[in-house]
C-alpha cells in the first residue's frame, strides 16, 4: 500500500511538472512576446519584386512566431506570376523565412496580351520575355496541352548549341499524335515527328546538321534524311 501511494504521488508530481512546463512554454512562446515575429526574410526573388512577395505573404509583425500560418503564406505567395515554388519556415527566435524558386522561361507563346514566357511545365505567365527563346507557333499553350508537352519535351532533349539555333516550334496533330517541326536559323527546318525517342533523335540530329541542306528529317531516327 505504501509503495502504491508513493507511485501515485510521483505520478501526480510528474503531471504537475508537465503542466507547469506547458504553462511556461505558453508564456514564453505566446504571451510574453519573447518569440514574436520581428522580420521577414525573402530569398530567391530576382525578377519577382520583393515588395509583392511581402504583400502576398501578409505576415503581421508582433504576432507569435509559433502561430504563423506557414502553409497559408506559401499558398498566397505561390499565386504571384513568375513563382514556381515556395517554402516558408520559421527561423527562431524572430524571423519568418520565405524561399522562392522562380519560373525559368524556356520558350515564348503568343497571347492576346502579347508574347509571354513559358516555363518547362508549360505554364504561360506574365513577365518580360528573355531574348533568344524559341517561339511556340501552335494554338493554346498550357501545361495540360499535349502539343505543348511534346514541344517542350523536344526542346529539353536538344543539346544547348542546337537549342540555340531553334527559332520556332510548331506542332500539328496527325492521327491523334503531336508531330513536331523545328524552325532553325538560316531558313532550315527539322522534321522531328512524335516526341517519342527524343534523346535518340537529338543524337542523330547533331551530326546531320553538319551536312548542307534545308530540311533535316529525324522522324525515323534509324533512317534520317537531308533535303535541299
């Protein structure tokens, strides 16, 4: 009986200690203001203005850092044009950190608002268009469009020196399969065909472009041709 009373007393003491610690943590984190938000740190914002990031984040200085809704901040900032991904965290004791990865343009699409950059996922977004990017010359460009996906897959497969020669990417749909044609500098064209086997076709195209011609056909990479 005495041993049981000691165990009960010990359990009560532990519970009281935990309760005291919980109250202390509550006071420290929420009530005393010792761990409140004093600054917001934004990294990775190059083309996206930092003041737009801060406005979208809507973090109130003086609120407890532990109570900051990091998921909500990330969701709001991700809606800004040009933002690819966002990570929001807490840097104790006083800072909310917002790490941004901006979209990288790989092509250009024509829209009713004028030319717009397109990223590797097929997202068209309002931003200045970098020079030297190939133009997508087919219909509605978007991340769910099969023609867009085919065009971007082909561009991704090209070596950098060949990709720099691409002026236009056109896609037609024959038999339900997107057929890609590249327009190169010096009035040359590449008949690529479907986006399948793009790595193999790119490897075939590199030496093929050293031959004089106007039309380079790698739609069947086992039987490439060059025509004047």
